């Protein structure tokens, strides 16, 4: 199957289809069963297989002779610091930190809280957790004490990895006081806290519990990859639930690697040596999937940008990144494009910057305005592709492969068609399929594809009731919309409790 061929037979020929895709990652032990549908409502994928996520993100590229290729570009507008990590460099940093974790007894199944700014050590910590089989939960730096404490308690984290501070819009946000207060509020307190001391703040350390990052890794023996089951959890990511309840969504190892590896080539058209920039915080699902794991699974270069984003986006710096690092594909929130368009910088920067490397822009978050899509398409003369997904799904439900569209003409008001593995339907309030073009509840027929809605940490009953009980046999997305005559999905409303 070539990278552009997105087969329409993934639902009807489920096992054969995903077995072919699973060949693209490296397994320590072959799986015995592609899908176990006896476990309802969410089946298990690649049962009996053993692998390691970090191995597929780093080791296999170094082993294939691509160790000198650039894996990670770090650019901080806050400090002026610029760093590039080759795959070999990133592997060495990861194996060292993983060795330090293992030396302290952190291993398979242990939970680790990562509360860090947008710096390379955050990604190193994530990969090191995957390497030893620990389950990471990355929390947005600056998250309030009460929310952080609740996640520490929910996960019963054994280790917290943090930095002395983050930099937000030119302001220093001290992390260590937040960490200390959150720990004080928990019944189950972590055994260890590793602190990267940044030049702006030198945080006091609690004797016996806290460790300076560089003291922690001193003389550590590089750690080999631990063999984990494909069905073992890789991470827990928190999203909003009903009535403000935080829900910790679980992602497995095997299905996650198979799926993200596939999407990078079949949806985003990524190739070796391409530069992929997902302009998201690593704590978000976009950051997990397409800033960290997706590009590294494919041996490409990913960009980690520490600077103003969201509503305070520095549009000029945003465009500088694209030019300076020759970004091939950009995955960004619609807010970023709206901000840049409002400042009317693109035409100006086209005179001084070179955007010829950029092949397409993909959008996440709220529905993009049609005039914004057309403005960027006409100004940059590249495809601007809106697509639809959720934290729960980990990857797009609806998308279009812009290099293999053929005669398919995307509807600018739509988020394209459902991609393989997703059987999207629209139901009325009685659970009856609507007529074409009629707005209703968007649902996805079970079984869902690999890695999507695996489970919820410490809340399986709530997880099943909230997502699968309303329409038996379907996942209730919470979004409403309709499907047009060409099979393209038009989103009318988004469910505010589901966050990308």
C-alpha cells in the first residue's frame, strides 16, 4: 500500500487492513490477534504483541543509519535559545534519563507527572517514561494547584518531573511553589521530584525528595528499552468532563504507534527529512500526537517552539519559524491563522521571508471560517485543510490527503470525509439515522480504530456510560452536524467538554 492510498475497506476488512499497517513499526514479539472484539465496547488491538514506543521513535532510526538526521529543533523566543538534536543526540539524552529513572526504581506501570514548559527536557522525559514502561501524564505548565493535586491523586504518581519556571508572555511563572503546594494537598504523595533549574529561577529543593536534573542523571547507566505489551498504557491525558470533572484518558502503546505512524504518511504526507510543526503545547493531544510521537515515529524533524501562542500569538515570530526552519507541513489552531490574517503580515513577510518549503497547512480546534480558508489558499497558493478530531480520538476522524485528492473537491464548509477506520453516521434524538443533509448527533460505529478511546483511568464505568450508553453500538462524539451528498462532514456545533 503506497503512502497516498487510503483504502476504503478498513471497516469491512478490519483485521487484514490494520495488520498491513502494523508491519510499519518494529515489534519485539509478534502479536497473536489483530483485534479482540470480545472486550466491549472498546476492543483491544494487537493482543499478545510486545514493542516499545521509544524504540520506534528513536532507536530504529539510529539503527537504520539515520542517527545524524535532525529529530528536534528547539526555538525559544523567550530566551533566544536555539538548539537542534539529532536522533543520536536525542537517543543518548533519553537513555541517560531513563537510566536514572530505573536506578530510582521507576519502571513498568508506574505513573509519572510531567509538569514542564516547552523545552527539550519535557520531550526527553516523555520518551524516557516510554522507554522504561512508565505511564506519563503531561500537565500544562502553570496549571493551578488544585487541578494539579487532583491529577497527582488520581494517578498516584511515583515521580514528578518539572522545571523551576516557565516563561509566559515575558513573565516568569515559578513552577516549584505550585508543585510543592499540590503535593501537600495529596494523600498519596510522589516519592521523587526532579527539577530542571532554569537560569531565571533557582528553586529550593526539599532534601530527600527533590533532585536537581543534572544531579539526578549523573553517572546513570543508559537504559535499554523495556518490552511492553501492545495493550499496556503509554500515557494518561486529561480532558474536561461533565460538571468540571477531569477525565484521564488512557492511550495504549501498540495501537498508538501503529495509528500515528500511519497517519503521518497517509494523512499528512510526511517523508523522511520533512520538517513538521505542530504549533501546540505538548500537554495537549495535538502536542502528544503530532509534536512528539508522530513525527519521530516517521524519522522526520519536529519543532518545539517556546513563545507566545494562542490569543497572544506573536505573528511575526510564527512566520519566522516557517521560513528559518523550512517547515514542510504546519498543523495549527485556527486562532493562529486568524491572528496572522488580522495583523495582515503575510503579504509583508512574503517580501522578506521564503515560505516555498510549506506544502500545506492543517487546522485543528474550532471550525475555520470559509473566507479565512480561501484567503490563505489564495495568498500562499497551498492547500489549507480543515479536519476534525478530538482528544478522545487521538487522531483525525475526518480528513483529506491533499496529495491524492484526485477529482475530490473539498467542501470549504466541511471537515472532509471520514477516513479509514471511522464509520461516521448522523442520528436524530431517537437514535434513527437522519436523511441526507439533516443535522443530528454525530456518532461513530463500533469498533473504533486503534488507540481511540481505550479507557479512562480509574473510571471505566463512567467512561462507558458517558460515551457508549446513549446510542448502543456507537461512540457519541457530542458534536452535531450532517453529511452532504459527497460524504463530506459538516460540523455545526462542538461539544465544549471535549478539548483538543
